[in-house]
């Protein structure tokens, strides 16, 4: 789950101590990709030396000596012999991991995985995980993947991977095992949220091809929009599919935007998606220490739904970019939020290349909803809370007479179609299949009636 901004050109300072303190300037020239925004902020040319000079405190000689001592102790006394490169990479990784759960050091494999997440194509199980206190927590499973079909839910914990107990010492290895060649087998020991009995889930990795946008008609005049991730092409795909839907079915009376178990993705994609449903107003602002991290995104005229009401479904797996969209539409009074409180990831990561095969993914800013609210570690509270419930058919004895239509020799309604199903039958089926969605549709119909 990574909310990433496209980086502006920056100069980075990487200070590593090994006997003496050396400062290496690494230039990261990465052009910003075009986004749905008329005035992109100018990039600063902050130098590494300036960043070091502006620091309030300098690294003391005692800190350098301690680093060096630990380094040599690992070289000489660790149970297995490690080469210098391995120790140094571990030092860099540890430095970033101790900042927050989202900053990390990326090697070539990590960069490839990041690219796969952005494009939505990789070999694995289809789950978004996060390291929390030395454990692997499920942020969300992705729709129609081995993880979602096995019943893995947001908030679950992975205790073992192929029998290996997951702890702070091997969490990187456990994470890498989740991905692999399609067709290969893996067994996860899962502890469901609010359960005290772990279960083993044998799974088979698949080629994950995530279609991030799905649309269908719920009822005549009401459209269901499912966004499972925020990939590079999600905003464009949404505009295309929604426009095609409107051409076929006409302008919707309302829409349900389903962001449940959506782990997020790209900042610019979130801005584009929110802009699809807004005519004006602020979408999101970001604030950090460097000028390049201070961004402001506004909507443009062109609400594809022409002001038709929107109900957004959220849960505790709605995170990052999905929370930006939820916050933007809520604060602009464009949508009602229904469901459960969101995950609460209100920080932005920027990927800064060090060389061709290595990069630093580091938290560079907090983001704020249009009302100036930070949702970091708080999440977005729904307007209409809805527990994680399911509906099943009541186990009642059959009734011989349930309505006028069951009476012998009843008169037939002259306007009723012979094969027409009752609305209550359809409502009941939707409630059994997806209770939250059925309630969202009911609220949406009420909002649509109030708009007439």
C-alpha cells in the first residue's frame, strides 16, 4: 500500500559512517509525469550540501564510533560470515525501516515489484501487506485473486509462510515469499481479525492481472463503480468506461463508488479519479519539509455524473489514495461515506533513485483533505456507519398465503408482466450477496428522490 508522488528532480544526501563520515551527492533526475493538473509546481534544486547545512544537529564523533564498532562486531562475531555489501545494505534498510512502516530501501527486485504494483501485473497471491510490530498485517486482498477467494480479510495477520514463523528478523524474506511463479504452491497460516484460532490456507500463486475499474448497473438508473487499486491508467480507464456506460444507459440517477479493500496507489491517479466527479474545489494538498513536497491539487469543470448523488462504500482496508478520493468527495459535499472507518494512511512516499538498480522510497509529506484535515492514523469516519454484517434467508416454515396473489381466483393486475420479478425479490438477493451494497443502494435511491 503505497501512496507515491511522481518525484521532481532532487539532490540527495546519503551520509554513511565507516571510520569517517563521508557525504556522497547522488543526483536523481526523474521527470515528473503529466497529470490532470494545469499548473505543475516548479521543482526546486535543493543541493545535498544545503540539506546537510540546514540540519539542526550534526552527527557526533561518538555516534560515528558506535556505528563503526557495531559494524566491526558484526564482521567478526556474527554467527555467519557476511560480506561488506550485505552489512551495508542491512544498515541502510534498517535506517529507513525505523523511520516509519512505509519508507524502505529498494534494490532491483524491489523496484521491479514496485513497477508491477503500479501496472497491476505480477505473480503472487493478490494481497497488500504491511509490516506492523514485526508482523505481516493484511491491508486488503485484491478482487478475484487467490487471497480474496480464500477468504483473507483486511486486518488478518500472517503468522507463518510455508511453516516459517514470521518475525522481525525474517519479515523481508516472508514478504518476498508471497510472490512467485504462477502455479507454484504456498501455505499461509492466517489469524483472522477477532479470532484466536490460526488456520492454514494452502494457496496457488497466479498471474495477477488486476483490472482496477469495473462498472455494472445495479438497478435501472443506478450504476455500481468498483475501484480495486489506483494504478497508472485507473483514472483514464474510469473516464472511458463511465462515458461508455452513459452512452448506453443514459445519465445515471446516482452511483455507488465501492472503495472497500482498496489499498491505494498513485497520488496523481487519486487526483484524476476525484476530478472525474467534481466540477470545482480542492482535491488534496500535501505538505513536507522540502518545497517540492508542498503540492495543491484542484478539480476542473467536467463532472461526468452531472451532480447525481454518490454513496462511497469504505472499510478498514480502504487506504492511501482511496482515502484521498473519499476525503475529497466528502469535504466537497459531493458524496456520502458509508461503511467502516478507513485505514488511516495519510502520508506520501516519493521514490528517489540512487542509481540504475537502487532507490529510496521515503515518506516526504503528509496529505490533507480539502477541509485541511490530516487522516494519518485516524482514517475517515463514515457519514453512515455500517458494521461488517451478512444477511441470510430466515429459516421459517413455508407460508401457504403470503399475498393477494396467493389467493384462489384472484384478479390479475392488468399492467403486470407475466414474467416480471418483484422488486423485493431482487432487493433480497442483493442483501444476501452484499449487505453493505444493498444498504448503499437504498440510501442512494433516497438521495436521488430528494434531488428531483
